[in-house]
């Protein structure tokens, strides 16, 4: 599988099968990759570990926030907690802005992100894409089969049964639009995160 196809499938599942409500960014979670990088940065004193998550024009703001955080976190355990949250929020806010997405606050760790996002992270971490591809292709196949079964089951209706005919048209339209979205999404270049 090529990278474009894989990324297209991931975008497809998030955008089409789960809809916009499920298209969660996980970079704004307290257990997401941005905050994990921030935790490592403050623990090691290396701001470069987080600069990759923001645009070049935001580096100065991140460096200022980082220095303030390092200074304040030395004062007390409560100050450390407050300073860390300030730094996490600043970093995630600027990261989200770089993607053109709104910042809506840090999200709690352990939220349900569905199967695709954790599987994508695990694939990147492990270096194996096979389990991720299985989740994606199984979900894609199941969705198409379900829509096909729905429309096929309504195809044979009596010519004068308008309600049954309309039910068929609704199922037909939903199925064809679903297939079209899948096709168009897999052809499209992958974009950044989706707004929540």
C-alpha cells in the first residue's frame, strides 16, 4: 500500500464513516502527542522537542512560554502543575492555529477516539501498518456492504407502491453518495486535522 492511499483511508474513515462529530483531533488531549512532547520538553529542558509542533513564526512565543514555565515550576508542586498546564495550553493553541483549527481547550486523557486514531499512532510507533490497514479496510468493506444490502433489499417494490419506491430512492441515494464520498476522499490529498 502506498502512503497516499493509507492516509486517504484514514481521512475517509474519520470524515465519512464517523462523520464530523467523530473527526476528533487528538493533539489537544492531555495524552495526545503534542502534550507528550511538551512533558518531555519540560522534563529535559529542551524546547526543541516541541518546536516541531508549531510554525516558525510561533517559535518565539513558545520559547517565551517555555522559559516562564521552567522558572515557575521550580517554586512548588502547585506552581509546577499550573506552569505545565499554561505551557501545554499555549503549545496546543498555537499548534491548532497552524492547522487552521480552533482551540477549544485541552481534552482529558483517555477519551474514546475510536479505533482508527490509536491504530494509526500504534502503526507509526511500531513501524507496522498491517493492523491499521485491517481496521480501515474492514470498516470500509462493512460500510459499503451494509449500504449495498440496504439498497438491494428495497430494489424490488411494486410499481404502484410509492412509499416503498421512495424508501428505495432514499437507500439508493444514500448508498451512491456514500460510495462517491469514499472515492473522492481517497483521491484527495490528505489535509490537516479537522475542526472538532
